[in-house]
C-alpha cells in the first residue's frame, strides 16, 4: 500500500517538463506563402479535437498540433513529426497573428514547408491530432471513478520499491479496455484512489531491490502485466493467473501512465531488440490473453476454422496472428470495410462485417453451412448469440471479455443439442507469455499500433478507445525529464 500511494506521485512533470527544455538555436523564419483553403482541406483529416493558440502541421498520417504558448516547443515538435512521418510536412500558420510565432524557437528542416492561411484556428478545431503538445491541466491519474474527465495530469512523488521490486522508467504504456473498466469503476472491486492506470509497460530499469538478481539498472525491458503471490498452489503449478491474490499492473496497483513504475522483478521480460518502445508496450497483455485463449484453452488445431471477433481491437489483432500460427483458417469480423481490409493484411483468410445483422449467416456460408470450430469472443452482448450460432457441432467458444456488455443471452438448447463447449479465459500465466515471446522475437507475432499519443493526451486516447475508432493498440509515449 505504501508503494502504491507513493507511485502516484511519480506521474509528475512527465511530458511537458522534459519536452520544453530542448529548443533549437534561433533563426528568423522565412516569409510564408499564402495557401488556398482547398489545399488545406485536401490534406487534413477532418475530425475533432485541437483548438487554442496552436500551430498545425499536416502529415500523411494526420495533423500534429503544438501549443505555441509553451516555451521551447520547437524541438519536441520536430521530434514528434519525425516519429509520425518521414515524408514532407506542411506547417500552416496564421497569416495575421502568428507569422512570427516560431519566435526563434526552431529551425525548420527542408522537409517542412511553411505556409500561411488566414484562419488556422478553424482547421485546428477540425483536425484529428496524431500528436499534440498542449499546456494546461492534462489527464493522467484519477481520484474518483467516472468518464474521461476524471483523468488528471499531475505531479506525484517517486514510487518506492521493495527488496523484490524493480523501479522502471516508463518509455511507453499501451491502453487496454481494462483501463476503461478501472476508470469507470466496477461493482465489488476496490481500486485504491487516486489511481494510476496502465497495464502494458516498456521502459528502462532505473533501480533494483536488494534481493533482485539477473536484472540491472539500464536494462531495456517490458513488464508482464500480471502480479501474483508466487508461492500458492496455482502459482507453483504455473497457473499464476488463477492465484487468489492475482492483480494486474495499473489495476489494483499503480501502472504505467507515469514516468516511473514499481513492479516485481519476476515480471521483467527483456525487450527484444527488434521492437520499438511502443511495440514493446503494445504487446504483453493482448499477446498473453490471445495465447491463453487459443493455445491453452481452446487448443486450436491445424486445419480448424477460428472466428476472431473485432479484428481492430488489440486482442483481436493478435488473435488473428496466433490462430494463423496454429495452422487455422481465420474468419475475422470488424465493423468497417477499412478494418476488414487491415484484418486481411494481418492474415485473416475471410472477413465478415459484424455491423450487418446477418453476419452469422455469412459465417455459415463461408464454412459450407458447418460453422466454425472455435469462436474467439471478447465483445460480449452484441455478438454472443451470433457467436453461439456460428459454432459447428462440438465447437468451442472461448471468451475473455465483454466490451459491448456482459448481460448476454444464451439459448441453452444450442449448447446441449449441439454439444458446445464454453471456455472462460482470464489473462494467462507468465510462462505462456514467455512462450509467445519467441514468436514476437522472430517477427511472427507483431504489434499492431494505431497511434502513439503523449502521456498528456491520455484523455483523448480513452476517447478513441471508447469510440472504437482505432485499429490495433493506442500507446502513450512517456518522456523522462532527464
Ligand atoms: Zn499465488
């Protein structure tokens, strides 16, 4: 409890504190040429967000927004643009008021074209920022359960570690649906408040406890999300996800929406060199979950057909890959044609749009009226009865979640007449994640990242996840003050 309380403080000065110290030498900006409204419209992704005293950078992937009230915003902005794209970038500044707003903060490289428009603010308010540097109170921790607005970006003291812990400097932390559940609050589950979310963490070991061996300060690591007692029957049998004291980083204890996190040393996995920080953060929880569901629980066999729901979700994107590794034929579902195309790129053999109410019939058609051997369920109420109907005789349904609601209807006649098996699945063991990591290292399981946002934009990231706007994982990038 002591550690947990102190961890909250670690959140602090993350993002902005470090970002604003890296300004480049001054240089007078060249006079920008005026640009037509139509050109901006063509380039922009017209969604929502942004606003304020801002400059807008248009990239192939989306807009990069900066708050020019922040001193020294130039260099971190260029770093952000570089991360988003290596293509030429257009910077739109306001003709009337902001021509000189770079204020000597930054020397723009040749791939940034500076143009002027009389009203950037209009476009700012419509842009969908893929990266934003903004001032003012920002989300990070929450002190009460509720909507996105309860997230606060604030200071906190450094976490303390026990003799068996490591202190990790967080580089990236991925979002999971569990973040949403924890933020909203679940009946009967006590989450100590204020709380720091974040189950999926990658970073650098800063400090190790006195009893820790095999890990050193400076090691690049990812963290197993599950925390268990380590000495009960289940733990010793390698079923640590069934430990009665099982917890998850960022759930019952502080997680990775912070500059520093304390975690048991046994949770450390060396970060494979072929992964970026964002990829390393995006993988653990969903890989563990998908592996446990398909390999351990459903025991998918070569030649079987697996229906994987919500290909655009983090767990769905890995579920497709794991099912393919097992030699299965994969039918993936998603809610839009764009997501279905991406599911095919990930290896799905067939795709079905589940926003069409007749989707179970389409699954039957694709399986010669037989149905599938296995359904990979995590969406819950919206898809449940269709999932049951899509199974062939003697089929298995494995479920790890209920993002659309848990009060699903089951026609029991379907279960007994057709000899179905319903398998619950919760996280997975540490050993299973280590097994799966072999395939991550060889590139056969890869992280699917929709976008990376700075920690200060956690509220926006929650909004995207709740809107199911993404394909793959949303990752928060955490910058250290050093
Ligand atoms: Zn245990």
